C-alpha cells in the first residue's frame, strides 16, 4: 500500500514535463505475470506466478541509460523476488519508445512446504536476463508500458529459465532534450 | 466467431497452458547415512529424475524400507536403528514430504515393509526380533495402529511381499533359505499356511509377487539363482514351477517385475548387470532375454520398475547413481530388452530403498 501511495506521489511530483521532451528519469510500477520454471524444483509443470514489478531508469544519454528493476511474484507455495540492474538502450519515437535492456542481479526463491522444524525452504542466487519494454506516451508525464523479459536464475542448485510479462504505468521526471519529430 | 485479437489471446493462453504439461510420478529414496529421504519427480516422457525442493527430508536413524500408499497421500519409512516408522504426508502440489509425529514403534531392526493394494495394512519384517508387525492404516491421516503383538518368525526375516488380493503374505528368511507363507485375515492377523516354509535357495534375499497374484519370485544371492513359485489361489500354498530355480548373474540381490508381470529383472551385485526374463503367464517359466544381461556399472543393489512399465531404474550404492533403462517397444508391443537411456542421476549418499508413487 505504501508503495502505491509513493508511486502516485511521484506522479504528482512529475507535473510540469511537456510533450515531446525526453525525461531524465522514468519510474515504472505495474502488475506482472511470471512463467516460472518450477520443473527444475521438482514441480510437475511450469507455474504461473503473479505479482508486481517496479523499475527506475536513469537516462544518462538520449538513447542510453541504466535501469534498476525489482519484482516479486507469488503462488500457492512459491515466492520469487528479483533485484536487478543493467544497461538500457531506448529507441524513441514521437508517441512511443522501445526499451531494450540487459539485467544482472539476485534471485530469491522461497518454497513454502511445511516441515516439523521450519515453514519452508529458501535459496538466493545469481540471476541474469533481458527484455524489451514498449512505452506508449499516454500523457506528457505518463506512459503505459508493456514489457517482456527472460530470466535465467540459479537457486536451489538448479538453473531456472523464466519469462516475465509486466504491464503498468511509467512516470517521467526531468528533461534532457527533445525527442525527434517524425 | 473470434476476432483477430481474441484468437491471438487464445493462442497465447494455449501456448502458456501447454508448456511443460507432462504426466509424472514421484520417487522416494532413503539415504541411511544422511538420516533422510529424498523425493524426485520422474518425467514420464524421458524417465529423468528431478530432485524435489527441500530434499532430503529428515527421518529417524538409518532409514531403510520405504513405501508409498496407493492413494499417493502418505509415505512410511522404517528407521532401522531407531526401531520406528516415520509417517510423511505427501504435498499434493509438488510431491515434497512433511513428517507427522509421533513415530510408530516396531520390533528390532525393521528391514522390510510392504503395503497391501487397498492401503489398509502395513506389514513390517523385524530382522533382529524375528517377527512381523502388522499395522492397520487410518485412511484419513495415515496413522498406524498395531493389529496385535508382532507375529514371531524363524530368525532373520529379511524381505516380504503381499499378493494383490491382500490375502497372502510371503516372507523371505535368509537363514533358512526359504519363503514363509501366511494368510491374512480381514482384521490383519496372520496364519501360517500349511506346508510353509517353502525352500527357495541359499542366501534368499528379496521377494516379489507378480501383479496378477499367480507367482512368487525369490532371488537367492549365494546360489546366484531366482526361484519361482506358483501360488495356490485358494490356500496360498506355493509350488515350485517347472525349471525353477533359474540361473542369474553373480550375487543377485534385488528383483523387479513390470506391471504386466510379463518381464522380470534381477540386479546382480557382483557381475554388475541386470538379468532379464520373459515370464510365461500360464506356467511361470522364465526365459532369459537373449539381449541380456544388461550392463549397469558398479554393483547394482536395487532394481525398480516404474508404475507404467516403461522404465527400469538400477541403483548402485557404491557409485551412488541411478541408471535409467527403457524397455524396447516394437510398434505397440513391449519387448523385454533394456536400453540404457544414457541418463543417470547422482544421489548425495548411498540409497537403501526406492519406492515410486502410482
């Protein structure tokens, strides 16, 4: 709840950015669906997990920036968290952007299987991946984002290959130039 | 009719739904040096085993025999130096285990266990106290209740098997080289069958009953043979089939039948291979499969058939591996010869026993 309030406070704070301007920072928050490679943990099939995805992008140059990405996904037994950072390339258009990024960081996987002495099992390991985001410029300070990522994570001494889809709102801050007219 | 966007969404959903949807079994392996039990997911398409998260789960000391109940809800493990049985609940989502306390007391050194096909009784062979414990199983929570005090046997019962009907129990006694035969009443009490014990061979070590309840198979480690007996369906008495005992490799220690009862496999610990036989369904005569014996690496100590009769798993305690074989099929017909799939799974510690869910 605090995260949602904070997100809309940031939206209010971003007032003032005009159309056609390239922002200095983007903050994204949204709903996310993850197709988790649960078979590697002994589950019968891949599992769909649902949750959130937040990301902040600092645009260092017009086309290049750094993205910090965090996501959490939840199922009946499984909980996954990713904390990632990586470079981003942005292809800008008048009404939309396309972001390409690589991500590196940590994956934290928890399996809630009730035991006599513990409530479940947890493992933290390396994670890497990448993907793309499509941003539609809905308002001068808002965009709507649809993103898709691939992750390769090492937890529980296995390697999981996952896919993530996120949908949400992007808030823009500051400005570093004007976008190219088509 | 669906418009284009709906068709796209439907295609996406079907794609997501189809990814990785395979039918599977779960296997449970006891690790006595680790005092634990590991759970594996078996991919029915490849026979491959994947360790289930959380494995190994803690048991009592020196876990040995393990059985899965027919409804796939419970697992029981006999702790050989604790003289107890651990009850585990199977997680319905991933097949993982969680123990339910308290543990049930058995006789000394529970060395073998078997459950009847209806899941109503569990039989335990106590090697050092030379007895058979019989427990009724609470179908709702898996709890065990001793039917009576343990039934005494001659010294050193080491293996047992029950017929699919649940009417007869056969216990291997290695000292006598014989099979002890018991009838099982509706309440679980045992009654010695006339003519028992039935001589098998020197070093009798493992026993199995064919899925149709027609024959009993016993491997004789010292003699390097397998004995086959026909079961009298009315009395449970045994009679040696023509040609029995049949030669195996050196030091047979374990045996497995396919669910059809058509093929028998014997693990030979000293000759490092598996002997295969085709069983005549009428006479019980065993014909060695000409392509065999099948090489399996170092000292196979266990051989297990999967419930679908597609794969045979050979376990080695010394190399700590599970080798996966597949039965050759020609068209719709299953042949008895084994093909090594090239896939083997490593276990963290030597395995004492393996049981596969239905």
